C-alpha cells in the first residue's frame, strides 16, 4: 500500500470510531506500530486534528471532514464487483439500486479512477435467477425489514410440498441459490428455505422479534447443527 493511501486509511478509521489504538491500526494496515506513530505525527503536522496519545488511542475532532470519494484501485474494484453481484443475483429492486449506485459512485470519482471502473474486467452474469425468484426475493427482503410474517407454498429438495407461515429473519446467498432463514410457526423451530422453491408468497401481519427467535438465536442454532 502506498504511504498516501495508508494515511488516508488511517483518517477513515479514525473518523469511523470513537477511539482507535496504534495496535489496531498496525494490525489492520499490516505495518509496525512505530510506522503508525510516525504516520499519526505526520498527519498532525499536516493539519489533521488528531487527538490522543501513544498507548491510549487516537480520534479525530468531530468537526473534521475530508472528501468522501477517495478510493484505491482495489477499493474501486471491490465496489464494482459487489454492486454487479447485487445487480445480477439479488431482487429487481436491489438490481436497480445497484445500477444507480454504481453510476453515482463512478460520477463522483476523479477522472483516472472513473476510467478504472470502465476498464474493470470483473463481471457477474445474471443467468442464475429468473424474474419470479427476483420478485420473491424483494418480497422477503421487505418482510424482513418491516417484520412481517410470510406465508408461502414450498417444495423441498425431496419434492415434498407444504404450506408454511414463518417469521423471516435473514437472507443468505450460497453461490448458487438464496435461502431464507426463518422461524417456522408450524414446525416451532428455525428453518432454511430456498427462495427459488417458494411460490404464492404473501406478506402477513407484523410480528415482534422474541429473543429466542432472534438473528443471534438463529445463528447459534445453525452452528449447533
């Protein structure tokens, strides 16, 4: 990493946290603590209002700001591939939002970085999801956000059909398919459902997350299994 990029990264870390130690910065940036101390001193000399001291931690004055769109080449490519993946493999609403976001990011970049976006050879073909699955994904994403029950017809991998009513918790992409993590009200347990095997999806009434049916409880249950 170029030194200029490292200094910029330090500023970003300090902006996003209340207090950051030299040890943390050296680990994240893969340099020695001595290098971090020198960088902090150079930032202070150049006018960046760094508060704190060695051994305690550093932060920036809250009033300090820098231009937000200053990405390295790797960061540009990470943004491009992430947005293209969302465009290709998420629902129609996120696909449209991803195209819009990429256009805004590209427009805000300096000219050299803008050219790098156009030259990036990282793509995400969209043949994995049909329109019906995309619409189902959008319904489930909204249901998670608004805490709405969902009813749907489901066909599992053994081709067994059932009707389900669930409290949706989270969506996961496994490289070939999306799954919905949910509390199944008929089974009284956590279940995973492939989005492309759902049909007749209907949003129901609002529910409140109980601790035993929270995201944390779901993840703990999946780990035990």
